[in-house]
C-alpha cells in the first residue's frame, strides 16, 4: 500500500511491502544494548501486554519475546505482516494488518504501546486519543529509533550520498544525534517522563549493509525496479572500493517514554 505524506520525501509515494523480503533479511539489526535499555525501564517484560505499532516484520516483538510480555503487532502492509508471521513461527505473537489510525482494541487493553522507527508516519491528532484509551491507567507509550550517523561515519556517508543521487527527495538523510521529536498534541494525553539518546555501533558485512541500504525508504520502498537495479550495481561497486568485508557503522539509538495522563 502506497503511503504519501507531504512532509516525507516531498510527498513521494513509498510502500514498505515492496521491500518486505529485504526488510526481513537485513533490518533485524538492533544490538542487544538497544533492547537492554528498554528492559532497564521495566517495559515490555513478563506480566505486561504490549501493542507494537508499525511492527513491520515483527523485529521488536520477536526480539523481546523471551522477556515474557504478551505481544500484539500491527502494520498497514500485508506483505510485512506475512514476513512477521513467518519469522515468528513458534512464538505466541498476534499480528494484525491495520493502519495505525484504524486500530480499535478495547479500553485499557495494554500496559505498553511501542512505535519503533515509525511514529512520524502516523496522523497524531487521530491516533493519540485512541492510544490513550487503549492503554491502562499509568501505561506507557514508548517511542524508539535508531539511525546511522553520516557525518561521523564515512561508509554511511558514502552510501547515503548514493541514495540521494537516485532519490534526491529522500528526506531520511543527514541524521545527527537528537531527541525524538514529540508532537505538541501529545501533551493532551501524555507526559514525557524519560528520554535517552546514545551512540551505538552496528556490525555489518558488505552484503548485509548493502541489503540494509536497499531496504531503506529511499530505495527499495520507492524506486522503480530498473533504478533499484542500477543503484544496487553502483552501491556494490562502491562498497568494494571503500569498505572491508566486515565493519561497524556508527549509529545512534533514541527512546522516549510517555506516560498516559
């Protein structure tokens, strides 16, 4: 399903379902520290029911499943949910194909609602009253994010420039370490009680970094197949010139915990 948002990529349409197979292979990359920081907040643990918005291929529920929470994941893309179900075989995780704005679980269904790499895609005015209603009293809305740092990592910078060559309107470039942006309308239903931003290294091979870049919004989710193929050829050549077979890419992680008022 195409998503169009005038504030993202100059309104250029993108569809995560187009890149689901690469997403499943190459975007399950959060280091253990990323999950440990969630656990340190006593979130997504045994005894809690958690709703993961924009779950994609179920990366967050699958990786946090061993810590005992009861997970439900939703996503607008049926291709993404199909991959999530495949990768979650044997785990008691419920997945639902649904746009975030159309979610309708009973009142006070969840202890925690998570949104990882996706909160800015939603219509906040529509979704926030629903999230408040579905959260239990004292429940938490947990926003999560991780991105490479192109101004501090040469490989990330070179790959990012190549994405922009093929997709100049891509607005995912130029990340720096900063707190997750909280829309003003959140203040009607939620209070920010904690945030954290930290550098984090992520290990890749040439193949896995190439796959990670291909599975980004600026390439696999939006470009025509012919242009994707051209980008792939050029990116593989670039990595052969500038990158060893294995390497770390400097990223930063960020989280923001908001309490239901």
